[in-house]
C-alpha cells in the first residue's frame, strides 16, 4: 500500500467489504491507523462508481472530495420535509453512483444522513432500499471531532434521536452495517507515546501520564511575540 503501509487483515477486510459487497461499512480507528491512506488506496482501485464526500469544506479538501451539502444541494437548514424529487436524466450522477464514501464521519449528523437516505430513495429506481440501493461507507473516529449542533437544535436530539452522531440515523436501521476497526498505528513508533495518546483519547489518562505530557510545557514560550495557541473552539480563539 502507498506510504509503505502494508495490507494487514483489517485493511484487507475493509477493502473486500466495500469492493465485493453492497453492504454499508464503517471504518474506524485511532489517529495514524491509515484511514486516509486506505481511502486513497481504495479510490485508485475502485471498481464501482464512487463518490467521496465529507461533512465540512476542510475535510472535503483533505480527502479530495466534496461536501455533503454541496453534492446534494442541501441548504444549511435542510430537513426531511424539504427534500423533494428532482427531474434527473439517466446520466445523472445520483442515478449512476454505486458507492458513497463519507470521510471524517464523526462530524456527520444523523439527521443529515436521514436526509441523504430520503434524497436517494426519491431520485433512484430502488426506492424501497436503504439509500436507494447506494452502498454507504463511513470513515472516521467517533472520539475525534463531533457533529456541530446549534443551541436551538438541542431539542431535536433530545426528543427525536438518541445522539447527533450518524450512527443514530434511522436510515441505518434498515441496512446491514459492518464495522472494521483499524488497530495498527503507523504514524508513531514509540510504544509508550502511543499508549499515552490512547489514554488521552479514551479519557483515562492518570496523574503520571498527565505529568509526562506537562514535561513538554515551557513558560518561556509565552514571552515570544509569535506564540501559537491551540484552542478547542472559535470563540476561545477570538478572545
């Protein structure tokens, strides 16, 4: 595989599930387990008409794809009731596509996935099948960036869905979903560092592990004119 990543059992299983079946597939794993590399590898060999999408513009650029909203012409306030059947030619990509891959799927909201399902059902021949017969593939780590939910939308996820994540979409209840977890980390070679990263990812870091991280903190950097600050939200970045 590209970037000297060998085809291990998990990667081979993921490839075969996408290439040889029509079932939905969720490919997950820690950062550095080869999810993006696998996507590029698959696309170079894809035997099906495949489209790559992502929930945000930055994610779409990173995977050489298109945003979900752009591809389906969804407006920011899209809801199920606003999706209508379109007049499409037989050459339309919506009729020809066989597989849709959503990268960075942790950010894909469940209501948007249900909108995708309804759109494809209305605009394809196989209206009784989930997603109109299109194979859906999701790639991402649910412990990374979550879906963005505005304050005024909280009530919907408290009363209609179990959570904002795509796995809570009702459309997924009607199709087979295989999950493949990539476990081998290629980005780091230091076993202790990998264990430390996993502890932070899982929210289980103890005092010793936090102290190890804090060894990298230096008060001297705050006296420099070009200090870079990492924050979790845009609001904090603007303070």
